[in-house]
C-alpha cells in the first residue's frame, strides 16, 4: 500500500508506534494530545483522536481524561502490522453511524433493512439518526456520532443548494464516509446509488414506444439534487434519441410533499391542487412520469383526473 493511500489517522498511528519503538517515548511517558497531534500533522482533531483511539484499543497507551495519553507497555517488533486475527481480538465492536433525512414505509425502511443486514454480516453495529431534512440538524447529528466514536458514517445528505461543510471536512480528513443516493459533485466522497440516468431513460423509452408524445414529468426542485436531476436527464436523453420534442410547460417541478420533513397534510393538499390544475390546463397529456420514489399526492390527483376522463 502506498503512503498516500493510507488514511491520515493510520499514518499518525504508525508514526507514534515507531517513535515509541525508537525510545522517544518510554513506559509511562505522556505522548502528544489530540490538539498537539492535530497541529503537528496539520489535520483535524477528528483524525488525531481516531489515531489515539486505535492505540488505546490495541493496548499501547492508557488514556486518562483531563491528563493525557501515556505509553502503557513495551511494543513488540512489528506491532503496527499485527495480523487480522490479533487486530480483531483487541478491537472494539465496529460502530457505523447511519444518517437519513427520514424513513417511510415507501422507501427508507427498505433501505434501512438492507444496511442493517449487511452490517450484521460484518459484525457491525448501527447507530441510526434522522436529520429531518435540515442541514443544521444534520451537522449536529454528525458531531454527536463522532463524539460517540463511530468508525464510519453512511449518510443520505439533505436537499439544498450547498453541501454540508461537515461532510467536506470529514472527506478531507479521510474519515470513512459514504454518501447514499446523492452524488456530491466536486467532493471526492464515496457514493452508493442507482443508475438514475439509465433507469429514467429506460422508463421513458417504454412510454415513448407506446406512442405517448405529451408526457408530464412530476418531481421536486431538481437542480441541486443529483438523483432527481439525473432522472430528468434520462428523460431528456430518451426524447432526443426518439426524435420527440419536449414541452417543458407540461412539467411540474416544484412538488414538496415528498421531501423529508415536508410530508404534511398542507403540503400534500397543495401538491394535489398543483397537479390537478396542470392536468385540467393540459388535456393533451397522456402520460405522467414521477421523478420521485413515491408521491401520494401524485397518485391521488392523477387517479382522480384519469377517472374523470374515462368515466
């Protein structure tokens, strides 16, 4: 493994172990604090804290709250490269933080179930928190999980024009973090999601092949949300390949009742009214494309209008 591919906290850990082996720090000596290490290596305290936690987990130092960290025992040769079995024996259970804006019967619970299944297979424990679609709450939850000592974070970032600065900082610190269902353009954070462009294009291909020409796309604001933006892109790409023009006056892209924390009776009623007005004003619409996971307002309003049209 190259030096640059080793996480920052691992490099600090390896360096401290080498310094102890060289005799710079002996049994009972105090080693640099989180703050001192952060300044010495020009990293955040999140990173230096994790390095010290690794040393404590492996019995190399003893940490005394308010006093510091002290060398606990002589380190045998090669301790920084222990076998996987030795590491597993001395390692605390792996904690993984999971942050979702919300979880509902239509989407989040299935996602949560899949993550929990895989975590159990790897002997990991999940700490699940909700951000309620609010960026300030998301920041607070991240801080709380880090204080708890999680080993990594899975997060579905909230919708918004700007990304959470905490996510950017964790990425720069090389802390294990994975974005779910939202590719954060410009930030090298690991991402897990579906091929929204391909799936959307395939769905639109199907509609166009059936002969539909006036298709309305229904979705929340999409310009700052990669998943919805990709679905719109797939929709446009399919039309282009079929040689069918797009009339974006048939689109409705300001629905909010599917957004986390917005699923209230008031927002659902407003969305239903918007969709019904769109369909009444555009009787030529023959097909609806939902650019979202599931929308009760979309379903109810389209069902009502289709029943009126067909009797």
